[in-house]
């Protein structure tokens, strides 16, 4: 197994790259990835949970150095937020570095931070929640169209606090999956959802089945922020993948994708 979606102290993780790589080696993973947050916000806002873009070169060097200490391949990437207004700037910023993979994520439905807390979702009525969800799916669709990224992070993450959509498979979500399929991107199975209020991996089983039906590749990631979580939920995630119809996962190196038996 591999786990590419993991965070360090460069963004909102609780451990260094070396500590995360050591944990992956001890857990018996075949490969591990480091993928800290970077955000080019349209209004120039900065966030404690994302590293400043000017630290990217230091970040890459630190992650590469960690790879020299342990007997496990280390893949270096980032998790970058997608905004239509800053898409080209994000493309240029990331293309200038020797990454192994790029994760595209959507945390903002317009100005609404979808995973900031339960309280802000609870204050919305049902129509307002549906509106936020629709904006989220449109952003995922546009992320796929951008062609910047290799795979999508935690699809359907707005459900984190338990506020799911009325429909299990809304049309906006299916449209987003169609664009992901056309783009050639993969969708991760993110096991962190099982530790959140929703108690469900990202994406939902129904969405994962639809992704498989569209021949969208997948991979399993822990989205770990601490060493003890580096392989959390991998057993159930493999079962989930098989039940959705998958028999293979993907790996990345130098932005090139390889298939691997599940």
C-alpha cells in the first residue's frame, strides 16, 4: 500500500517530514507521499493551515532529505486549493518545482470554508446548504477542467460535519465526475472521513461506484496529520474499493501514473 496525502509542520501537520516518513516505513508502506497545503487565494488571504508559497523550495528540499534516511520511496507533492481566479498562477507556481504528484482540492464554496466547523453549517437552512454543495461541485468540475492536478482530494468533503445532501447522487456531483473522467485524473479514497463527524470515507460508497463506472482511477490515502495516522483505515478502504468495483490502484512518480494491483 501507499499513502500520498499526508501533512507536516510546513502546513497543518503535527510532525516533521522525517517523522512521517519514519512512521510510513514502520507501518510497512511501499511508498509514502508528503503533500502540504498551499493556497493562492484570490484576495491574497493567508491561512495558518497552509504554507506560504515562498517556502515551496525549502519544503521540497526538506521532504527529499527525509527520503535519504529511510528505506522507503518518498514522493513529494502538494495539496493546492483550486480557485478559478488564481488557476493560472497556481499552475505556474507548481510547474516550476519537481513534484511527483499534485493534489487538487476545494475547501471554499465561494467565500464559504466548507470544513471550518459544524456551527457554520448548522446556522444555514436546508436551501442554503444545498446551494453551498452545488457551488462546491461546480468548483470540482472546474478543477478537473483546469488540467493542473493529478488527483482530487477528499471528494464530497463538505459532509464532514454530517450535513449531507438530500440526494445521494445529485446531478452536479455526477457532472463533476464526468469532468474528472475526461481529465484523466484519479480520485482518492480518503480514510480521514472515518475519524470525522460524518463517519464515512471520502467519497461516499455511491460516488465511488460512479467513479469506478466512469473508469476513474483511485488510490487510498490517510490524509494523516500525525505519524500514528499514516495508514489509518486502510483495511476498510481496500474493502470499500473492491466493493465499488476496483481491482487496481495508482502510484505516482515524476507526475507519471502507474497502475498497481489492489
